[in-house]
C-alpha cells in the first residue's frame, strides 16, 4: 500500500507541474522565464519537503500522520481552481516584469503543495525501514517508485490527458486521487516508535 502511495504522489507532482504551465500561460505566456520559475519552485518545494519529511519522520511517525499530510495536499489541489486564476490575475496586474511576475505566481500557487508532496518519500522510507528493518534497499526502492511515477505523470499529462480534459478538471482529479489513496493509510495502524529504530 505504501509503495502505491509513493508512486501516486510522484505521478501527481510532475503532472501538477506540467499543468502549472497551463495555469500560468494566460497571464504570463510560455516563455523560458515561466518554465524556469515553475521548475525552480517545484524543486525548492520538494527540497523543503524532503527536509521536513525527514524531521517529521524522526518524531514517532505513523501511517495515520502520513495520511493526513497527503490529504492536506489533496485538499490544496481540490481547491486550487478556486483561487489560482484570481491570484494569477492579481499578480499580473502588479506588472513586476517578465521574470519576477511568473516567479512570484509560481511561489504563491505551487510551493506549498509541492512541499507536502516532497514530505512523502522520506517519511515513508522511515516507516518502511522500521517495519522491514532494511534501509538501503528500502530507500532506493521508494525513490525509484516516486521517480517512475513522475515519469508516468509527465508523459500521461503532456501526451494524453491535457488533450482530453481541462486543466482544472485534471487538477481536481489529482486532488481526489491523493485523498483516496491516503484514506487506507489512515486505518493501517503502521507506526515507528524510537524503540523500533
């Protein structure tokens, strides 16, 4: 179950990044500054998420806590279509320039969801290490699954999903997918006390 969740979160984060270009395009176009802003913000969010996930994982981690963090990311994506256009429009009206405007919009819209999604891999690694008592293979497997999910999310979204569904519908679908995948974790009862480590 945990491996499936890691794959799904990897899939969602890259799919969301691809869709982010479409979210920003009406106001900021599709220039290298837009893509540079998006990629940088997602990488910053994931980096912060990896760090926080590692810290949280050292404080009595459990599948229930992990579930709540993934659900938080899902709720952010579910509500994203409500606030994304007004926020993007507001930043556009400030006319901060072709570099700063898309960077600020990317920070406001995409940083926090990517932080939550970045938390997943290190947190799940700690849970699985506690339950399986292996470390190197477990961590490698989880990061490989996350990366493979990201590849699938990138290809599916850019090659197929954008052509058959609207951006907002896809982002809402991602939110639903995260929440649905997190619910079983809530009832799994997997935990990792200091004595397990």
